[in-house]
């Protein structure tokens, strides 16, 4: 009997992956924090209704504890089963304090590594890292590189790098696939997302500025931004989880044809307001303004977002493209699908549950 096991449920990507698998797999199990139990039950019920699947098994645990905090009875449930284990639980907040990020992202991943090592019939260990483990390194970033940068933009990047180092070492003994997504946005066709963070911070800013006679550019950037729709992440990673050739590989699930930051910003402004941005706020002034908590909260933007506007790097995707060749899975163009993203945001921008707390 095959079982697919997840950490990170009921988070957005884990929830979408479970939707993908639920109807076709005999048993889907999610290890959930006790504090997330009610929310997980609601999401699991929705998935069951939508897919007609068997009930999703929810077991309480905590990746920051040895043995993932599972009971002996729950651990025994995995014995004798062929398992694909997906580790997505992490703190994805760019403004996360270092101590908390380390506890969840690094120590938590070490605990998951120790747990999967003891599974007798592990078919694949799918680990979700991030393309931004590169920190401040610039130029062309390769999938088969894991080079410690001189500096990271934030503690999220630093702790995800340290966690990937630990998982990368597991390739010597287990069938591991490491997924490095770019900045994830909502579904390319529906725009659906559960959380307005990442590129949505710019939509927050534009929404606040929409009544101004002129909406300015933020600084001057010649950098490119790599944003990928969640449906590409789901389809590609699900496909790779059963592809033998993906064992032992690290894969950039990034946009192979990203757009310049200013082109993306201009498109966002146009689709949000019908205007074209004019004039510029100097980058230093924007950074000084966002250093103030009241300004960040007023605009709905984390200060760390600015670091990605002037970062000159590109993600090589040759391994991803080779593995996905013939699957028909490809990344939708960001600008072409911008209307769906903006439309969903406009319809749901007053839903406070979708907005992340600004520090």
C-alpha cells in the first residue's frame, strides 16, 4: 500500500498538492500542528468533497520536536508502507526573527531528516527549499550548486540554505529530490491564492497609491524578478515525485523566461489602475520610509521586499527542463497572466485573512 505523507498542511502549496493526489492515492496523511488541527480538518473536508477522495488522515505532530512529536501509535502506522514523504513545513516570512526561523526551518528539517531515515520503505523524499538559498550571490545560479554566499538578504534565506545543506547530505543514502521554487504567486488561470505576500506586496502598495494623480516607480532597477504560478509548482513537483530520473536532483522550479522588475511593476500598475507609472521615488528614500513600522503597515509592504528589486541573478533551469521534457508541464508567462492575478486580488483585497501581518 502506498502512502503520501506531508508536513506543511494546511498551507497553500501542501493543500494544493494533496488536492492533486487525493483522488488517485489510497492514503494521504498530513502531520499537522495541534494549533492547526481545526483549520486542517476544515481544509481536508473541502478537499474530500471536491475530489471525491477517501478521508485525509490527520495526525498531530511538531517538526521542532524529536520524532516529529508523533505518538508511538502514529509512528507504527507507517510501518510496511511504501511512502513518498513531502516536507513543506517552514516559516516563509521574509521578516522572521533568526531564532524562530532556525528552530523551524533548520532544526525542524533535521528532525524530519532523522524521521525519514527510519522509514523502512521510503520511495522518495521531496523537500521544498527555495531558489533564494543563493542569498546575495549574483550572476547565473545553477541547480547543482549549493554555495554558501557571503551574505543573505534575510533570515528566511539563511535558514533555508542551512536546511538545504542538511537535506542535500541525505542524497547519499536516500532517494531525495530538492525543489527550489521561485517567488510563488496564485494560479495562472484563476489567480487563486490564500495569502497576499511576495509579489502581492506591490499590489498592496499600488492599491494604496491608486488615488494619487501619478504613481511613481520605486527606485531604478535593471534587475529581473522570478515569479512562478502555484499550478506550475504543483504539476511539476508532483510529476517529479514519481520520476526515477529526479532522484538525487535539485531542481529550479523558476520561470525560465522572467521579466524585468520595472516591466512587471508597470504591468501591475496598469492592470490595477489603468495608469502608467511616472517619475521615481529614490530607492534610498523608499528604504528609509519602509524602515518605519507605521509606513510598512500603511502601505502593506515588508521592508525586505526592496532587496529583491536590485538583485541581479538568474536561475538556470536546464535540469528542470530536461526532467520535465515530454510532460507538457511549463511555466505560464507572468505578464500574460497578470490580469488573472490582479482580478483575484481586487475581488479579495478586503479579506483580512488573506493579508499577512506586516511587522
